[in-house]
């Protein structure tokens, strides 16, 4: 039996960043890294985020079939039975929460479940087909993954943890909306409300670039406030510079090519920020 379609359902190119955020939250918060705890944390994060991604595939299989960008996914192509995909997604999700609860702490399990809830229920079921605000609400799944790791390392969640987690939250809308901007015809065809499909192209460009600039500046200020000077600051500054340059290019040229360039150049910003926290 070919299991590769089931791997695709996990959206590995998407969830790895959330798994990294969980690990970074733990390493940043703990006075001493326990490798066994870190391994269980990575397992719980991978299972729960992968499970929510698979559920998203299941729930949106009709949308995916109508969009050229997603029509080759396993469910639209008939490579995975919908019922099997649903069972698979729920089993992985439950296993992720169970691992966090049994091998880590109830607080970590809470944030693991919360992240799943925001992506699978709030974003996928409730808002994806109803409102362009879907991304803004679903983005809290990113906060939850970082907070789960932080809670494991510190034993609690405090204001610095919440502020750090918002570096993830602020990056998500600009990143997703820039992608949607490129494939907006697909989303309009599928009837999915996203910012670039409900406002003018000029307004979309202005809002997305503003969010991109805000995200980059927030990451720099946050790193200086909680870490200070050091090698990691170079990574954060590099990501911010790439993001600012590409955003200003959009505001100058106002065309599709510069929007796609901004998407590509700003994509590593969050990764750079998380790696900088990891080496602090």
C-alpha cells in the first residue's frame, strides 16, 4: 500500500514551522534542556498539527477539487478515501494531545488541543467559507504551539511568552494573503472569502504590505526587548531587511510580480526569528 498520500495529508511543508515554534518555545523558556521532554514535545506537536492539517484536507476536499493549485491533492484525486482521511486525522490529533498529557503536562496538552481547535474548528469549519477574517482567527493556532513549548519549559505562561508568540501570529496573515493574492482567481472560483478576494487589488496590496512591515518590525523590537544584542539579532535583522525591502517594492511598483517577490522574500522571516531565539 502506498502511504505517500497520507504523508501529503500532513502538510509537512507547512507544519514543520509550527513544530519548530513549539521546540523553540521550550528551549527558550527552560533553564536546562531535557532531551526526552523535547522529543515528546516534538512528537506531540507533529501529531496534533499533522492531524489538524489532515482534517483540513478532509473538510475542504470539495474546495480543493475546484482550485487548480490544490486539485492534485490526495482527496480530490481519489488517492485516499474521505472516511479513511477523517479517521486518520482524528486519530493523529487525539494521539498528539494524549502524548502531551501523559508524557508532559496538562498545560502543554491544553495548548496542544487549543492549537488544534483554532485551526481545525475555528479556521477550517467555522470561518474558512464564511469570512475573510478566517486567517486572523485561525492564526492563534501558531500562538498555541509556541505557548505549549514555553509552558513545558517554564511551567506556566506569562506576558513575555504571549508577546513572543505574537511574532508568529503577525507573520501569518501577510504570508497567507500574499499567497492568496497570486491565486486569487482560484479562491474566487471556489467561493472562499479571503482579503484579496473581497477588497480591491490596491487595498489588498496596502494591507498585506503593512502587515508584512509590522511583522518584521515587531520581530526586531521583540528580540531586542527580550534577548538583546547578539548573533541572533543578525538573523532577525536580515529577515526584517528582506521583508521591508520587498514590501516597499510592492508599494512602489504595485504589480503582481513584486507581490510574489515579497511573498518569497518575507517567507523566511519567521524562521529566522525562531532560530535566533533558539541560539540566544
